[in-house]
């Protein structure tokens, strides 16, 4: 595959954003409504986007659901890729390579440095044959997300000097650094207090623009802090709860009160509005597709 990775949908979306000076959202979803909400928002905003699943989806809903999402994404009028977020277990990486993913986030952060490099490289090498690109985490972020176990380990910050070696030796296409960002609620003081901006800046400088950075740990995060991340090389911004709070509120208020079909349709509309706000006001990806 001589045109790999530039023929990969995720690679194209992220590198177009890098060159265009905007960011793209990686929106974590769990059901059909989430899939449809991302597509609806992306088409209305004329924005590229990524639909993200956790490994939970591969086991609970199965590979057929991922294929459904992939087909709906490919039928959209704007570029949308299907991504697997936080693939922690090697067995899940094996399964993911057989599914309809455009890209996979391989999380080897529980391994020691050399073992992490070896593991991630093994996935990169196998993914090439499937045309799949790879994102990896270097360092370790505190906290947990829906669908993921909370690992009781302290944060390990990404070393800017080691980041370049990691990318070169593994061949990963995108990097998620640890610089004070956390999964789930931030400690007192929020990201404003805990982000190590100087560390992030040095990581970006070490890698250059050819290895776009991915921002994990965005809930809750102010729009201004997302923009700070973008200023320092963050091109893919993962969003989860922040874009679906309105959807959850709607379900809570209307469950059992209106017909299920009406609730699903209205739920997708409300969900998509939460996504659109980020595309328009924060990522500046609206109108870029």
C-alpha cells in the first residue's frame, strides 16, 4: 500500500485540519442516536468529524454495529471517520483490526516504556495491512471514562525528549500526550491549574506538525482551554460528556412521557446541537468540508 497512510480517512481529516489551522472533534458515542447525531451535525455544519467508540461497543453491540456506523459515515456528504478510543487490551486490538475502523487509539500506557514501544509497534505493523492508522498515548493520564476501567495508577507525564523517539520507533500517526490533563472531573483548580503548558509546548516542538497531537481529558473544560490546546498542536479534540449533556437532560425529562420514536428523533436533534456548538464556536471546523 504505497499510498498509506495518506489514503486513510482519519489521516486525511486530521492533516487537513492541521494544514487549515482548525481542529476536528473525536466524538465518543454509545448508541445509534450518537452515531446519527455526529453525522447530522457534521453535515449541517459542513464539518469533518470522527465518530469514536470504546472497546465496550465491540463486545456489547458487536462488530456489526461498527460496520453500520462506518457505512452511515461513508454515505455522509462530508468526511467522517470511525475511530476506536482507548484500546487497552491486546486482545481488543486484535479484534479491532478485524472491524470497520479507520483508526485505532492503542493505549499501552499501563506498560513500562520499552514494552509500550514494542506493543504499539506490533499493532502499527499489523494495522498497515488493513489500511488503519494508529493513535497512541505516551505517559499516563489519571481518571477513567464511560466504558473504561479506572486504573489506580498515578499520572506519568510525557517526556518531550522521549516523545520523538516513541513516534519514530513505533510509527504511530497521532500522539495523545499526558501533560496534566485527566479523564473525568479535574481536581480543584481545573485544567487552568493542572495543565503544564510548557511541557505541551515542548512536546509539540519536538514532534513538529507531521505528528498531530490529540487532546484527551476535556470534561469539564472551558472553551478557552480547548483553544489553548489547539494553539499548542492539538488537532484532534476528544469530546464525550460535554456534547451530550443536553441529550441526557432531554431523556431524563421525557422518558415514558412521549413515544419512543419521537424521543429518539428529538434526542438526535438535541444531541447534534451540542456537537454543532463545538464545531462552530470552538474547533472552527464548520465550513471546512
